[in-house]
């Protein structure tokens, strides 16, 4: 904890990325409703002016591009200088991407990895020394049901979320003895801007019309019609962080539960079917 914080925080101090809309905005509002203080980051912090005006003194809009490591370190250092601590980090900034694996360029894949994996990893590394020194804290990683399974058209996106989940599972075991919780959130389709303007698409390659084509068409068309309510998701996240045992993974939405369960059952069946081969690998 900083010896002489320059500001007084009400409640917990949250640092949330991608707060201008969607899950980020909903989580910020839920934290504020709980009486907490929010350092709300976005690439365009002016988009947060209304949130700051509605909660004077408890919202600090900050410019942050999570793919810029120097900016990440500067924002965390400034937050600790202000309040002496960061109690909850929410790695939420992200975007969707549609494309077959063959269609996805190296630049597109690296850009997604920077946003969904390296950015959150850098932020976690930046806040952890302070959380460990305080003996408390929580890191919330916004993943997706695509972080545990995948399907045609989302291979690149799912790859970034699988990477984030693998990192986070190890991280959770590493920092639990220091009083720090890690929670991976796995939503299905929620009514955010995710399927609208906040996604990118690879140029189509002939031959994937039957496998990727249907999702390419339906994804953008789903914008505004998704069943999930971001306000309910935010409330669930805040409630889970307050549980006696914070879950490592929190799936949100009917589709997330159904698709993750189907994937786990298929993996279990395949593991069983090939177990006789898998177990026969030792030297005679």
C-alpha cells in the first residue's frame, strides 16, 4: 500500500478496462451501486464523462490502450499513487472476430492476442505486487464460453481466450496463498456491442461457405437480439466475488452452460474411448 495516498476512496477500488460500453460499463455501474470507487479506463475516456458526472468523486475516467505495456504500467502506478491500492482488476477490454483459421492473417491473430492475452497478462503482473503486499485483491478475467470450447469461424478468438484461461488457472493457484482471488467469467451471447461494430472479420476464402458461412451471417445479425442481460451478468460477478469461495470459473447464460457441458461430455467420452491406447505407453 502507498504510504501517503493522494485521494480517499469509498469502498473498494476497481480498475476496469473497456468501460465505455457493454460488460465494462455494466460492471462499473454495479461496483458503484455497491458503494465502491471505479478507475474506469477506455481508449476514449470522454465516453465515460456521463458516468463520472453521475458519480462525482467515485469515478476516474482514464485513457488506456491495454495493448500498450508502457501505458498499462503508468495507469496502474498512478492508481496506486492516488488510492494506495487496487482491490479489483477487471480485464474486460476485447472484441469479436469472425474467420476460418485459414482466412485469419498473422496480423489479425497477433492483434487479438495482444488485446485478449498479453494486455490482461501485463495488467495482472502490474497489479499483483500491490495486491500481494496488501494480502488481498481479486482479478476478474472476462473470457467466453469460447474459452472452453470452439466452433467454426471463431478459432482465432477462442485461441486467445483459451490462452487467457490457461494462464489464469495457474495464476489462481499461485496467488491464492497471498489472499488474491482469480475468477474467469465465461459468458454466452449478451446484449452488448460485441456482435455489432466491436468486431472484425477476416476476408473470406472459397471453400468455407458451409462451415463458417452460417456463423458469419448470423453473428452480425444477432446484434441487439442476444438473450443475455449485461446488468444481470455484472450483478452475478459482484456477488461471486463476495462469496466465501470465489469460483475459478463462472459461466453466464443458458447457452454457455449447455455448450460447455456438451463439450465436457464429448471430451469425457473420447477420453474413455481411447483410454486403452493412452494407458499403454509405458516401457514394457
